[in-house]
C-alpha cells in the first residue's frame, strides 16, 4: 500500500545495461508511493547521439516492462531461458 498519496514522478538514471537491477527500485516505489510516471534517463556527452540514446532507452524500457510482465505471471525470464537451455543441452 502506498505510504505517500501525493503523486510523484520517479526518475532513474541508468548506470547499468542490465534492466534487472531497476526492477526492485520500481517495485519498491510503486508499493510505497503514488507514481505519475517512471522516467529513464541517460547522460550523453554527444548531442549528435540523441537519436541512438532515445532508441536505447526505449529498448531498455521495453525490457523492463517484459520482465515485469514475466514476474506478474510468476516467471523470471532469465531463469526460464537458462532452464530451457540446460534442458536442450541434456537431451
């Protein structure tokens, strides 16, 4: 249950290429705060790279959403993929 009822925006500065580490942060904030939106940010030194940075952020967002979807269905995609790989190798 959200402790703070005032809607807030959550800003996450990306420092890792793995979306998994952000899942707990997002989950905690959803549980304890009322969120308007979650914004993913990445600092780029080259303004000419904005298009590729935006594409990467969109892809990253999609990866986070996919992992959250898996978790809602009681699956963890990394573990499930590893288990499928192991089963294929042992056959």
